C-alpha cells in the first residue's frame, strides 16, 4: 500500500470527495462532529439552529462532474423526509456523471425504500456497479440510540433498511462509528449477513468538545455519558480490537488505528 493511501483519514477513507446540501441535521446527535465544526469552529450557525437545517439550493441545482475516487453523499447531515426530494436530485446527478456513490445514512424506511427504487428505475443498467449504502448504527440498543441520537431511527428500522437494500441487490456496509456502548460486536453479529462490503468500527473523538450536554440529567450522565467516555480508554479499545480483529468483514476506522498504532489493512 502506498504512503498516500495509508494517510487517508476521516471521510477520505471512504471516498475521495463528499457532497452535502444543507447546514444542520434533524437527528440531533449529541456527539456530532459536523455540528461541532459548524457551530464551534466555523460559526456557520448558532447552537440552537443546528437541529433546524437550511438547504443550500445552489448545491441541489448544480451540475456535478466526475469524482475519480468516488463520492460520499452526504457526510455532514442525514437524508430525511424533509430533504428526500433534494437528495434524490443530487444522487441522480452524481450517477448521471458516472460516479461511484457511497450513500451514508442513519436510515429511515420512508427514505431508503424510495432511494433504492428510484435508482433502479432511473439507472436500470448501471446501478449495481455504482452505488453502495453505508448505514450507521453505534448500538443495537434503542435506549442508547435514543439518548445519543434523539431524532434518528431506532435499531429495528435501521436493520430493516439494511435488509431492504441488501435484498434489492445493492452493495451494503455498516458503520459503527462511534460505538455508543461496550458491545460493537452486537452490531457486527446483527448485520454481518446483510453486508456485502465491510463493517467499520471507530471511537468518539474529541469527547469533551463534541458531546452536547444540554438538558442531560444526572441519571443520564451516569447511565450513558460517563460510561461512553470511559470506553474511549486505550485499554478498552484494545480489548474490542482483540475480540473482533479476526472477524472477516471488520474494518477499523482511523480513530481506532491511531489509538492502537495500527496500519490500515
């Protein structure tokens, strides 16, 4: 592997470029890196504005060219019923340009079923080599997901979307980054049979800056926040790695490779 390939991190591990069409996201994830960047680093919006997304229609209407190393869509927001129409336009434009498209989402049934069927109708001789779905879930526990991602779907809905895309013939993968409890192996076990590609596992970086603690109760801190922070400890990360490293579809995100000083496979 070349030195350049080894150095790819973040979204660049998944695709050479990424496309987004809005500032903000309805999911309200407490750990969101995109929210942290938009609010704290770049001042694109105020904290109370992040959960009320603003679509940039110029990014919906533009003509997209060819991305030789593939394109990830989206990377800083999700696909929801409120932006589904605009997302379909962008996906079609990216495919029209001949791109390989990685569609990333905490998937909603009402969106993924429509996206799958739309792609198959619009690109009947093309889609099987060009589209991969990567669905994100950091836990199989609905209670854990509800705390960390309050407006996102539960695990059963995400699993159903994965099954739908898999059975529709699409390439599929899963991201368990960040893992949200002590059992990323549960995510692996629940999804492996529906994954054609890889199951990625990673940790929550920059915990103190990224995690939003608004309205978190003392009990929630004890049940969800403090345990997850403890799970970022290198000793625990190494335990996860040792327990899962032989699994055939496992892939470690750069966040874990850095902690354990690993090279990418």
